[in-house]
C-alpha cells in the first residue's frame, strides 16, 4: 500500500490520526467562507504538484499523474466561485516528503516543533482545499513512521523554492 506524508505538532499523538472520528481537515486559521480568493471567482486554477515539482514528474503520482502543472476546478470553491465548505473528509497529506516540505516552505511554515508522519491509507473521496498544490486527503490505516523534520533539507528546499527560475523543468534530485 502506498504511503503519504503529513505534518503535525511534535506534542500531538500521531496514532490519533487513525481514529475515523478525527479524520477531517479544516484550513489553517479561521475557515473563511464567501467569495473565493483562490480562483477569484473564475472556478478554476492552475495546479502545481509540489511532490512532482521537487522529485520530478511521476506518472504514478496520485495528485497529478505526472502532469505537474495543469488547469482544473478550484479545490477551495469546487468551481462555484464561493467558498462554503471548508471541513473536508480525510487527513491532509502529500505523496512525497519533498512535496510536503516544499508546500510548507512556500508558506514560510516553522517546522521546528513539528514532526513528519508517514501514513498508509486509502484516498478520501473528498478533495483537499490545497489540492492545487498537490495535497490529498486520505483515511489513514497505519502510522508507518514518525520523525523530526530534517531542518537542513527543509532549509535547502526553502532556498530552492524561493530561487528565481525554480520550476518543474528543473526538478531537484530525489531525496531518499
């Protein structure tokens, strides 16, 4: 079974992610309902799979099937131009560790007090609010591993993500 990568506070209990009653995702901060700020009412957005952007296009990627960049329905408003559903079924994950690192680096996240959780599970039938970044939702069935963030690797990905010209045409070397 495929594994996925999730970030949670270091003091959280990763095993709680296996409880179906807790397998839902909401936005960081307050859930803003109203006109969609992601697509600005267009109903579609450009997707950029952070996992394939970092590791190179992968036709087996469950987020983009190797397309890396493509246009599709806005995941926040689900094409309706208004955000009215911010609680989604499943735990937010990325197909690769590097993809999760890239996503967090681009949002200037502080990962010093967080852990990387590798999960096994089935894809949710719901879409993540940040599916346009390659985020997926799963119903985890097993915690495979829990480890601290590799701060050196995270800093390297942050530098690469903010450098001029970082694109899918210039993927980083895959990380183990």
